[in-house]
C-alpha cells in the first residue's frame, strides 16, 4: 500500500477513533494533515479574536520545512497509535 493510500485510510480512520483525542493531540492531527496534504503553512495568520484558528495555524506553521511525505507518515503513525 502506498503512503498516499495509507494517508487516505488514516484520514478515514481518524473520524472513527474509539475516543476523542485531547485538544493538543487534535492540533497535532490537524497540523500533520495540513502539512501532508498542502505543504508549508500559507496565507495570513488568523487575528487575535480567532483563538482556534490561530492555534491551528500556529501548529501547522511549526511544521514548516517538514516534507509532505514525512508529515503523511507521522499522521499515519499517530492515527494508528490512537486506534
């Protein structure tokens, strides 16, 4: 199975986890997904009043320089560890 196939399967699996991960883990899942699917963070950082959007953007921006393949693999590994 290719890494892209594993990534797609992990995305589906992430919606059916036995229990909801804590917020820090959810941020990590989001950031790895965005880095794996879109590459380095782009666009403007959300403003001070958008706490959730800002936290998500910052988590993604912290992965800058991580290859999409590495982010995909980390995403797959993280989802597997939560199942």
